[in-house]
């Protein structure tokens, strides 16, 4: 049979069938499926039966390799969660520094020494070529293949601190490998005498290209999140996610940037948005298996075992030095960061695979005429490294996962239906016992009144907060259009009506109400003036009826930035009850922020409170139990009143999880994001996203300037 005439469709069927069979056989002998795919590909490639024509692999089938790498990059971005990395950053930084330095230094020294010994000392003119080849090989050695590592972890459902560290280290070392490669190539051109233009410009270029790829990915990720969180159909989410992944990777290649870094940055942007809607990653999971199967089988078919012989002693030195540098460097970094010996010895095993990026950098060397003197040795060495590490890498990653015993909770939260349009606001009459004001009030809780519909609800929350603080509720109406005859014209009637509604609500709870009118150019200015002239313990505002209001957001940001007290925004939708209170928590500082509000609401008899701890989707059962225990300990430590329970949930979409849980509660209390400006645009705000879609009353709490830095409450969980 003339294999050279095989068409691409037939070749795809052979690759999938052989890969599937190889994966099943690999599992029988307790090897990763990835190893089976690669071995099946080797049998189809030039090292064995040579069934798949080389021109098909290089042209028509190459697109599947590129698609797989884009999907892998986007998936790695999900693991680069800043909230999780904030606690592991010391370990990540030391492990990355150790394994990158170890691989670079040992490979550089080993390649240089081997080349000098192999040449028998050589002539003096050979030193520049030897040093150039050693530097470029060392920069390529830093890179780790993400595809094999991710595939093995997904097959074993491995997740936990070590797995997250390894995947995060992949991002760091691949980014630095690209940057180091550009710098080393610039140095090599100077040593070889083939440099054109400024050496500084050539050294800076890779840094600029890296930043540009990251910027493209961040923009694509934020745009994807803005679209996906409005979708409820899994099919729609998949289409948008694929569009985003292909656009970021394809446009990056078009611009000459790294598609890998762009994809990682896009995933990073999605997972670090405050609402943390990761359904795009879950939808892509269903699309990936056949693509990954083709990718690894093609990778095996593209391997030429004869390259191992051609690389000679230099290739062997490269492979050994890289493995030792990665392993020892990661071990030293892990131990210096306080990791256990077992964990530290496992991390380096996940950093051995090498493939796509290394081949890509070697291809750049092949195309660069200025590196003609060192091209053969670099290409042979890199290809040999890929052959060896693609075969031994997946089993080592599997060994790492088994040694650390990191098996995640695979629970996937259902997507709740879209919320209905907001109905009329209904402040349920107070039926609890009337509250007893303190004999001597300790300051005020300011209730900003702007609309008759929201005034009763705002005053009720302000009165409950005042009761908690031992303060008097103070109704404030800010007039932004000042007039000398204000009290003799129409606005007077509106103000009197607002104060009358507010006073009736406060009196129904057993409290009196102070009132004050402030004239100011801006509403925030008037409220801040009150807080500076009065002992104001908290500020309560009514959320505007419109779904979005830029002006209102600026008012809240200004108050939270300059006022020395908490700012509480009351979003009214449907009947206002406070008997069953839901408190979603997504970070350590959330509980400290909402503490005064939940204490104020829980002081009333028979109130029930649920602390909903929002955990990453790969959180293990033990992590969920620990989170629940810490939250309950916090509630007991700070004497949170009422019947308090805690539920930790591993969630794909924080917004949908909160909306679903809210259906069984009367009111939701959330800490709102303190980010402003570009940070707010990038990270978003989970509380505000929930507020726009929820059909229940909601309180959004911002810590004031005095407590914005966190306090002792922050350290409780």
C-alpha cells in the first residue's frame, strides 16, 4: 500500500484508533494514557512503520497540535488563581527560582563542557560557538511542556497544593524561557559576530513580546467573561469559549507573539474576575479528549528515534543536566519555603516533560541565519530531549500525583435559571419585639434618603445597625441643587415626605430618628460632611432601582475611600425579611467586612444565618471541611448572634452558586469589592454581579478607610 497517498481524513482515523488502543493498553500496565498515545504515534511514524506521511503531519494535521496547545494554555490559566496563589506565592517563587536557575546553570555548564571535551580542546575560535550553543540550549531547557502534565493530572483528577504549584510553575518557567531565549540569542549573535543593530534592542525585544502576548490574553479573557456570565446554555458557553481560545492563540501567532502565553493570560483573566464564572473551562473539557488524543499521537509520530544517536554525548548531557537541575532546584526551593520532604521531592517530577515550546524555539534557531554556526547541535540536542522527556515525562507526572495523593472533589454545580425582573419593593411590617434604645447613644448611623420607595428599607437596616452600635439612626437627605428658598418651594415637600416615611419605620422598631438636610454639589460630599461633623458609625444607602448606575458607583467608591466607617448599600427586591440570612464568603477579608452587619441582623430573636464559603472547583473534601470549621470557629470567636451554620461549596460559577443558595434565604449580605479604577474593570465585583441579577433583598458592605487594610478579624480564617 502506498502510504504517501493517504489523505488527511483517513490519517485522522488511523491516529485516533491507534491512539485509543495505545491509551487502553497503557492503562493495563498502569501507565498514563499520554504514554500510550505517544507510543502509538511512534509506531505510525518514521521510527517504525512510517504510515502517516510527513507532509500531512507538517501541513494539514498541524492545526490540531496548535489547537491542543491553545486549549492547554487556557486551562493552565485557570490554575493561576491569585486568591489561592496569595497563600502559596512564597513557595511558588522559590520553587520557580530554584528549578529555573538549576536547569539553566547545569545545562549551560554541561553542554559547554561536553562540547569542549568532544572537540578535544578545539581551537580558540570555537569558544564563542560553544558558549553560544550552551546559552541557547540552557534557555530552551527552562521550558516545560504543559500539555503532558495537564493531561495526566486530568486523567487522574489530581488537584491540590502540589498540583497547583506545578501548573503555576509551568506558566512562570515558560514565560521566562521565551524571555531568556531572546536574550541568549542576542548574546550569541554578538559572540558569533553576526549581530545586526543594537544589542540592547535585541535583548529588550523578547521582554516586549512577552508583555504584548500577556496583554492580548488579558483583554481576551476579560471580554470572554463579560459575555459568558450572561449565558445559561452550556452549548452557548462552549461556542464563546472556543471563539476566545482560538482568537487569542490565532491572533497572537498572527502578530508574532506567543500563543501559549496569550492563552494562559486569557484563562488567568477569567478565573480572577471577582464573580469567578469558570463554566467556560468546564464546557471545553467535553471538547478536549479527541483533540488531546490527536495531539499526543501526532507528537509520537513526529518523533524520530534516530535523532537520539545524532545528538551524541551533548544530547545526553543536556537531558541529564536538565532533569537534575529541575528536580534539585525544585527540591531546594520547596524545602526553603517550608514544604515537607515528600512534597518537595515530588514537585520536580512534574516539571520534566518537554515538547511544544522547546520545538518551537528550536524552529526559530533553524530559521535564523545568524546562528548557522550552532544550529545543528542545538536542533539535534533539543529534538533528542523531546524524544526522551515525552516518553519518561508522563509516567513521572503520574508518580508525582500518586505520591501526593491529591484527588479533587469533582462536584459540578448546576446552573440556576435566569432571575426574573425585579418586582415591587415590599418592606414587611416589623413583627418582632420592639428594640430598646440605649440610655446614652454612642454616635449615629447615617441613612441616606433619596427615594420614597427605598427609604423605609434603608432606615430599617440603619436602625438595626444603630441598635448594634448603640447609636441613633440619622436620616440624611442631600440636596445637590441648592436654592435660597428651598424650604418655600417644591423640594421641601419631597424632603418632608421622605423624613415622614423614615420616622415611621424607625418608630415601628422602637427607635426615634434624627434628621438632617445637607446642601452639596455632590451627594458623596454632603454625606462625608455629616460623617466628619457627627460621630457616624456606619453609612447606609439605597441601591438605585436601575440595574446599573455609574454615578451611584462613584458615590460608594468615594465614601468607602474617605469615610472612616463601613458603607452599606441596601438593594431592595421583593419583600424585605431578615429571618434567614445568607452570607457568601469568597476571601479571608469578607467576614471581617460584614461582621457588624450580620451581628446587627442576627441580634433579633430566632434569626438563622448561613455562611456560604465559596471554594475553587477543584477543592478537596478535606479542604471543604476545614473551611467550614474555620468559618464556624470565627463566628464563635466573634460571638455572632443567631443560629449560625456554615456550608463550603466547590463552585464553577460563584454568581450562579450564590443565586441558587439565595432562593432558600430572605436576605443576602456580601462584602463588596474594594477595587477601583482599572483594577475594578479587570477583576470585576462578585457582589455587584449578584446584585444585578438577584431577586432577593441584598446588603453590599464596603469597609471604610479606617479598616480597609484589614484587622485582626482578617487573620481568623
